[in-house]
C-alpha cells in the first residue's frame, strides 16, 4: 500500500504518484490514467474501461461472423 499526498496545482488538486507506482503501471509524465468506481472502492488504471467494452463487443461480433470473415479473407 502506498500513501498518496494531495497537492495544489493551480486551481486544482493533484495526487503525486511514487516512482515505483509509475513503473508498475508502466506510466510516464503526461500520460492518462482512469479512475473507476468499483463495489470495493476505486481503481486507478492506465486502460480505458470503455475501450475494453468495445473490444469485447468487437470480438463477439467477429466470432458470430467468423465464416463471413473467412470467406472475405480468400
């Protein structure tokens, strides 16, 4: 567990992430992170949850029309 400190950044408040956390999340300065509310609290992730839903829907679509895609590939 890491303790995070809130800091004033202009008119906003920000969180400073320790170097170890940035390395584990494979993040660098200027990248985007997503804060998602879950039943257990909040999750901070570098992955867009909306994109995950779209990828899942795309995979289901490709699975449903696998024969069509196979014919188009010929």
